[in-house]
């Protein structure tokens, strides 16, 4: 399913109208006609380490009067994810949505994003968008992060039989 079809399916699930815009002026017009309703803007991917791309994204968000929210897939390197989060914080993002929590086994990157000052807003832990997102809280985060351990005890690190801890 292509990007437009996925967006249309997502809009249908949320019972929202789908509008497209190719330029900042179009985003501003959509924002003006939203009449106080929530509007979600799915931008093209950007290189968070390219100042020009980040500036264009910040400009588009400002034109639409939108709050930038970083969507991060779990499983990434923690240090790199923290750098990405800092780049988005620099253009005004204050929240992040963590996805792929059901399939990733390493969640340090998602936690590292919070070190950049981004708050976890929502958690995606389902293979289908129809199941939606979970509001992030300490309890929902703990349940989501620990769910794979309950399902697979081998997911926990195993002690090496030759370590001092294992011998004592």
C-alpha cells in the first residue's frame, strides 16, 4: 500500500477528512479551514542532520501553525536517536510518538529521545494502524517495554557460566 493509500486509511480510521498540499501556502489554507478541529500533517521524510531540510520543515510547520511531533521507530541506536531528537527539539518539537514497540527488542533509543527533552506522547505497539496508539504514561510504557520478556524468557540476558557471579 502506497503512502497516499495509507494516509487515506488512517484518516478513515480517525474519521477525518484527508487533504493534500504541495506547498506551505496549501498547509496554511488547510489549517485555516480546520475550524478548530485536529489536523495531522504527515510531512516527507527529512534528514535531521541537514540544516536546510530541517529549516524547511520548521518553516512549513510555522506556516501551518502546527506543532512538530517526532515519530520514531523503536530499535534504533540510542546515541543516534538522541541526536535526531535533539535536532527536532531545535525546531520546536516537544513530543515524540514511539512506534514499532511490538517488534523491536531494543528500546534504548526511544528512552534516549527523552534526554533531548522530548516527552513521550503516544506508543505504537501494534502491527496495524487500526489498533491505534496508546497514550504514554509510566504504566503503559513499562507494560509495553516488558511485554516481550513475558512472551519470551530468552529475551533476557543470560549469565555466562564462567563469570564470577555464576560461579559463586
